[in-house]
C-alpha cells in the first residue's frame, strides 16, 4: 500500500489548511520542491499535490511551483485543484504530472469526466470530498445533494484509475481517518480507493493498511508528516507489510 505525502500549494508556498479553511493556514515552506525532495529521500513512491488557489479560483494557478516539484522529484506526481477543462488536463500532463485529480468539474458534468477518461486513459483520478454524507465542491465551499457512494457508483464505469476519498471534517485535524466510511466505499465499487484525511500517527497507517484487501491501495497524509507525529519511512514500512518495531 502506498503512503503518499501531500504538498498543498498556495501563493507558491507549501501550506496546510484545517478542514480546507484559508483562515486556518500553516505555512511549512516557501520552496515546495525542497519538501518534495525530502519526501523522496525518505522513500516516497508518489506525491499528492493540491493547487489550493486553483481550487478556489476554478483554474490552475501554481503552475511554476508544480513544474519545479515535478523536476525535483523522480517519482509520479498526482495533482488536483482547479483543473476543469480538457485543455487544462492536457497542459498539466505536459509539464510532467502523472495523473490529474478531477472533483468539482466531474461532479458538475459527468460527461466531462467520461470524455477526460477517454482522451487520457489511465491518467484521471476522481476526487470525492465528503462533509458528512454529502459531496462538497468548489474548494469545499459548497455542498451537493449527492452522497459519496452515489457519485462513485455513477462514475466508476467511466475509466477512472482510482478514487480519492477525503473526509473533510478530519482533513488536517490529526483526529484519525474515517476508516469505516473508506472501507464501506471501497467494498461497494470496483475502482481502487485512496484514503485521505485525518492520518495522524503510525496506528492510523496500520488501520488503513488493514483494509487493503477491500480495495484501498493507498493513503494520503500531510500535517502529520509536517508536524512530525508520523515518520514517513516508518509509515512506508508498516504499509508495505513490515512490522512497527
């Protein structure tokens, strides 16, 4: 199972938000590519990038920072935030991003998601961000009437390579992941699921690793790494089946 460090970008810097709120921002680095190198040195096999400005503005913003990270990190990079057109997907892939995460655009127009999967096979991930039992969009500022399961079932046949399931209430809060909801979603669909939100320590890594057989292929973690309540190398060892010494 993959342990995927998160790098959230705002105004070209590496930051973390609590529950997606700009007013609850912590800046961790003015040079995000140095953070990327740090995670690579500790054994990361993939990086998760979020263009926060893009998510709020509805178009890619932090392109230069993303380009620098891709150049610095010799591992696959997945990116979400403000990517809402086929042209935006294409230009993002052209700078070296391995996979693009679609959220708001996919929910507002399922046809767009289907077209994206057809045009860029294997390169599209669906991001499902849930507040309670409702999907949130527009940088988590708006809720829809759709449940995560409804959305996942509707979209799984389009050809998405994975679904990232984020529990907004737990994101950046270090309160533990929503293992039960993640497991239930993974069991209900055929698409691999990546858990996101709330991973705080090695015990959480072990809990998510325990549901790998249900279709969960990875977990995204950010604040726990930056605040050093979780050691990436140790997390990778546990997630790969090694024991926590």
